[in-house]
């Protein structure tokens, strides 16, 4: 056999795609859509059923009509909670009171979320001040290059003396705004970051 024939065979073997990971057997993170304002109740039910889950919360100050101020812990992604399950376990999640659906992708099958994004949120959000933010489709994309949320990408918004990066979970069409220093960001394109 000639040397070029051997190269063609070795190149062809690299072109064969890897078999897809069987989502039935490996646990993945999924977004679960809940009844409005029932995220914490769903969180309790998932705990009782020993289903791995994550409900990111943020603190906010509210003023009651009597003038008193109170600090509340509210869901960072209103109407959503994240579960880590095997695809075959979705019925256990759908049986939880307050759960409406598991967010689907193409063909209405549950769509797994990027593992790295959920882990970055779980282990990095407590180090930053994050609040819900309206979904944005315009603005410059940037990547957080250092700190606990390093590697996450979002849209840059200028506010006062600090930058806010709007991080979007596309699967659930929800966004949060995280405050960062300018030196923690790197632009995703050749444009510079917006100037003050």
C-alpha cells in the first residue's frame, strides 16, 4: 500500500464523528419552568425527593407600606430552577407540585444546559453582586477573563463607575447583570469597550 493511501485512511478515520453522548444515562443540568412565584416551594419539594437542584437567589431591599424595610431573598431567574438529572428521570421532576415543564430544545426534547455555566454560577455568584436584568439582544459582547465567573460571556452595560455584564441563559431566555471591573473584561470582537 502506498504512503498516500495510508494517509487517506488515517485522515478518513479522523473525519468519523464521535458517537453522541447518551443523555439517558449521564446526568445533566436542565432548566425547569415553574409556576410564577413558586420557585422556593419547588426547591423544597426537590430537596424532599432528593433530586439535585440549584435555585440561585439574590438579596434586595424592599420597603413595606408601613415604612419598614426588609431584606428579601428572591430568585435570580424568576420562574426557573435548575435540576441535574438523567433524561430518563424527567418524570420525577414533572411530578413535583409547581413544576410546569422542563425547558426543551429542538423537537421538544429536554435541552441540557452547559455544565460549565451552571457550575460557574453555583460557585461564583456569591462572590459578586448579581441582580435580574431584562433580556438584551443589542450591545457589545464581552468575556469575563478573571475571577469566579471567568469564561462566562455576556453583553456589556455601563453603569456609574463600574461595568455591568449581562449574562444570558439562552435556553430559558433569562438574563442577570453582574458588576465587574473594566480590567476583568475582554471584548469578543475588535471593537473597544464602551467609554464613559
